[in-house]
C-alpha cells in the first residue's frame, strides 16, 4: 500500500465541504478522511467533490479514501445514518452502504471504527462486520480511532482475524502523546494517524527551537511539526480551510531535519 504523507480531514465543513475537498486535492492532497456521522461530517458533499475531481482527470486509484463507522453513542439521535434498532453487525453493513453511495465509490482504502465499544464483545461484533466488508474486497484496510487504551487495542489485535492497519488518535499531552501505544503499534506494523496535531500543541509550535528551524529551513511552524511527525512514522491529518495552508501542508515532507533537531522537538513531547 502506498501510504499518504498527510490526510485531508473533512470534519465540520458543512456546506463548504465540496469546495474545500476540491481545493485540497487541486493543491496536492491525495488522501481524504471522512465519516458516516452527519453530526460532524458531510460525506455526501465529499462524494460531490470527488465527482468534480474525476471530471478534472483525477482517478479513483490516485486517492486514498477513508471513512468511519460511528457507533450510536457518537451519532446525533435525530440524524442516524442506519437503523438504530438493527443488530450491531447490521448497523455496520448499512452504514457502509450509505458511505459507498455518498462517496460514489465501490471500495474504501480504509474503513475505521470511530471509537471503541464497551463491553469488548460489542467491539468484536462490530469489527467482525468490518472484517466481512474487508473480505468482500470493499475495504482494503481496517482501522480504529479514539483508542487510547493499549490493552483494548491489544485485545482487538489478538481476537481479530483482520488486524487493524491504522489507529487514528488525538495527538496531545493528556495521553502522553500515546507514547506506549505508538511503540507497540510500530512493532505490529499498525500505522498511527494523528488529529489535533496543531490545535492541541500551540506550546510546541511556539517553542523557540521550532522558531529557529523555521528560519533555517524556510518552512512554517506547522510544516516543521508535520515533518517531525513523519520522522516518528505518524501520518498527520489536516483539515485546513486555507489554500495557502493546503499548499504548505503537502510541501511539509520535501526536506529532512538533522537528527539532533528531530530530537529537540521530541523532547518537547
Ligand atoms: N477520529 C476522530 O474522532 C477525529 C476527531 C477530530 C478530527 N478528526 C479528523 O482530523 C481532521 C483534522 O482535524 P483537527 O482537529 O486535527 O484540526 P483541523 O481541522 O485540521 O484544524 C487545524 C487548525 O490549525 C490551523 N492551521 C494553521 N496553520 C495550518 C497549516 N499549515 N495546516 C493546517 N492547519 C493549520 C487551521 O486553520 P486554517 O483553517 O486557517 O488553516 C485550523 O484552525 C478532521 O477534519 C477529521 O477528519 C478525527
């Protein structure tokens, strides 16, 4: 699998979703993250953007498309995209069909469980439904998000037949930046994706060491930080609404800091 450097996030964009996704791809993004969760994402408008981009010559297989199954607890009770009374496995299959239709695609590059369910038996039931989608070839990878408890992740890894390929988590101090979890993920070849990378870390972006690096490399604070995340084998998400930032984000990986400079930033975590 060709992993993207950075993923464009489509949360909270409402009616601007189509325009912003089109702009993101025109500015160089090749990976898109969304969710079948009308409360925060407009998956259908992501699909409309893709239709526009295909007309411009972008091909489906040039894009990495990722969406999520959001369990009932994460849905707006007035706008649930599947039958809330159906058994869990049925909810997943229904939600996936809605996603395919919204995104006008036959397959997803990555299908992510938005957050773990408790008890674990429910999580496993949902995962097994996701595995059936994987086996049909309609999801090329499976992932889990908002999973900060390493034991839960390890149990999922142990009990699943299709192992998680991705973990998508908030990258912030409260979880100690998932240091233990990330070390384990590396060992098991699970790719970590980060959100809140900029918004949760203004203290790092404002650090004088980062400032010095922006001058030395002629890159912005965000570019330095995204580049640093790469050195930790993290794929960041960016949901920027600015075309300048879109261009900056995709140009954040064409340079390499010195080892000691990466270490300086790592010491800030
Ligand atoms: N799995 C989950 O539960 C979950 C939760 C939250 C988010 N996500 C995903 O992650 C995506 C990203 O969300 P996020 O919470 O990390 O925040 P975000 O939506 O990416 O917000 C980043 C903020 O930083 C600013 N910014 C400044 N310079 C920037 C630069 N060079 N590049 C990018 N942003 C820059 C942006 O402002 P400008 O708009 O002015 O650039 C924006 O205010 C979401 O769209 C969603 O797909 C997933």
